[in-house]
C-alpha cells in the first residue's frame, strides 16, 4: 500500500489516503471528500463487496477501481480512466 500511495502522490494534484481495513475504508469514504476509491490487496472478497455496496449507497457517483497490481503505468491508467 505504501508503494501505491507513493506513486499516486507523485502527481501533485493527487493525495493518497490509506485504509488498513474495511472499517477504516468505510470511515474514510464517509468522512472525506474523495475523488476515487482504489481497492488493492488487503480486503477479502466479502469485505470488498460490502465496501462497494457502502460506497454505492452513500456516494453513488464516487468511482471505485480495483487495482490488480502491475507497474505504475497500469495504476495511472486505471486512475485516469476512473476519473475521466
């Protein structure tokens, strides 16, 4: 997660905020003005689905992206595609 945050933060217009578990992720989505939810490793399948449901119910226009790994080019492509 730290590597992904460092890569995201290389763009001066972006700021990565890390959640270490499902509860923290929900709290961040509720309490902060986010432009994107990027899901990486760390959540099991059930938690991932619950997070998606939570975000869809509370912030329906907030894009959710699953990051599967790979280089920074793929990460940036996923982000740019989600935020338009």
